[in-house]
C-alpha cells in the first residue's frame, strides 16, 4: 500500500466515522431513504430506490433514472434530509479516470436533485471511482452493477 492509499484510507475512515447512520424505511417506497441518529455511517438499509445505474463511460441519466430522482427529491424535501451522492465506476479505465467519471456521475445526480427542488446546501458529492465495487467480477453483469450513483442520507 503506497502513501497515497494509506492517506486516502485514513481520510475515508475518519470521514465515515464522523457521519450519521443511514437506514431505510422498507415499508413504503415513497420513504425509502430516511435519517437515523445512531452515530456511525452505514450502508445498511440501501434499496434500489436510491441507486442509479449508468451506461459504460457515461454520466447522463435515462428517463427511468430521472423519475427515480424526482421521487427521491420529494422524499428528501418532505423529510428535511441531507444527502450525499456517491459516484462509482466499474474496474475498467485508470484510477484517475474512474475517479473523475464517478465525480461527474455524482454531480449529475446532485444537479438533477437541485432541479427537482432539493436545496444545494443539503447535498454533498463524493467519488469512489472503482474503489468500492458493489459486485466483484470482470464481466458485463458485474460491471453494470458497479456503474452507479448512490443517494444516501446522513
């Protein structure tokens, strides 16, 4: 592990430790994301309602994704939530390229949330590039699940 990776890992651990927990209200799709005050940030409770998928080497949102973002914006506004949008990529491409593409994916989702009425002060973005795959594997099925943006409450 090189120095940059150690720094990045340390920063990530400190950052995640300072965030609030995430939980999902699984009883109602309209309130699929909600905030919890249990102290530590967690991936638990994620549903398909706050995951958006992208085509290879793209950061634009299709009509299904736009509808999902409109629904997320309503939930965020109705519950006065703050969110972090995480951009992710598959393993293809350089680390630097994937970080930039993940950032663009996160920013695209954030911009559409703002267009749908979420105050920009309630949104933060981060790119993990290829560093946090949802699925391991080196095939299209795996890659398609890793090209995503997650909208998480904190």
